[in-house]
């Protein structure tokens, strides 16, 4: 990864900022063939504004987070619409399917109908929102916890070094990623401790009784899922970073980092694959240490170390 190479060249970076840059560059290239540069950096800021307004009160007047999010969504729509029109010309005589936008433009339903331009753009924006922030935050916490748990890092390095030697340091496939058993357990543990979504909103479709309390039909319920993933009744020693806890699957209803059922996050598999690839390249080629291992944690809007996970990085 070119992004990780730049970490070693700088020598000292903020993992919170740098993992977001790497993740957004990956999704930009995968979704719409967007290359790193000033334009992609501007889009990154627009998506940041959009994400900040998702949980804001819907007051649509200047100065509010919601208004900023609405305006940023319009600008993102315009950028992707221009990209879509460019692709229409470029792909007119081609069956190229190089990125997600190409695929969405060509996909047909059972009756042979294609998605409208608006539907293509809505899907692109929604999937980036779903797979961007969660992946970046989980990657930052992986950097943080692997620096604190050298025994875990040693196991990851051994597993990924073996695969790298087998592939002569070259390209690895999705099948290779699936074969990294310990790495995939570390991915789940990173996502659990990252605890990106603090809560979800649900509406009671009928009167619900819970521990002696009645929630009337129509009430909005706010389950605090962050506590669910650090509850010792669900996970032994929950504040310890322990990939081996995933030798057994979590009990049903106790692990909802991506939601569940028909409302599961559309970016859940993208986040997992990106994080596994990130851990692979990080552990094979680099070593790092936290500058402030005892930095306090800030919880809003997303949990992160107060120093943004500052690390000293070098090549192995």
C-alpha cells in the first residue's frame, strides 16, 4: 500500500487521520476509479460533512450540521453525475466493468431495466458512507491495539509473512484473505473494540415489555449497542484485545456492529476485506509504536485516542 509506505517515510503520523486517507483512496478507486489528489481530498471533506450531519437534529438553516450535510450531499451528487456522464462517453463502445459505477450502470433487473442515473449515484454515495468511516476507524484501532498487544502482533506477522513468501510479495486474492484465519479473527476483534455505531434507532411496532417497563407502540427506542459489545456477560474480559475469543461465534443478539437482518450495513463485507488487507500489508512490512500509549479516549463523535493515535513507524 502506497499509503503505508508514506507512513514510514514520514516516520511519525496520526493513525486516525492516515487510516481515513488510505480507506477513502481505496473506496474512491474501487467505486469510481478516482485517483488520489486534490479532487479526492475535497470529496473526503464533503463526506466528512455528510457523516457529521447524519445524527444531527434536522434543522435546515445556515450554520447547522444538518444544513452542511445537505449541501455536501448535493455537491457529491454533482461530482458523481459528472463522472457518470464521462463514463457514458468512454464506455459507449466498450463492455468495460472496471469499478462499481461501471457495474451499476450496466446492471439490469428481471425485466431488462437498468438503474436510473439518480439510482446509480445514490447507491455509490450510500455504499461509500457504509464502508468508509467504519473501516477507517477499525483500522485505526487495529494499529492502536496491535501496538499494545505484541503477542497478537507476533501471531499476525507470522501468518501474513508466510502468505507473503508464498506469493513472493505479490498480489493476494480474496481466497488468500479467507485463508488468513487468525487475521480474520483480529479483524472481528478490531471491529468489536472500535464500536463505531454507539446506538441505533428503532420504532416499537407494538407495545413491548422489557424488565418490567412498557414501551408503547410508536415510541422510538434507542438501543445502546456500544455497551452490548463491552458487556462481560457477552464477552469475557471485554476490554482486552483478544482475537482468540472468535474461536467461537458470538451468541445471537450480542454482536451487532453492523446491525442485523434486513437492516444490516451494506458495507459490512467491504469493511472486513479492507481491514484484512490493511493488517496484512501493515504486519508484513512495518513496525510501529504508540507515542502516547496512555492517552485518554474521546468518545464523540466516534471513539478515538485524544492524540489521534500518534505512532512512530518504520520499515521492518
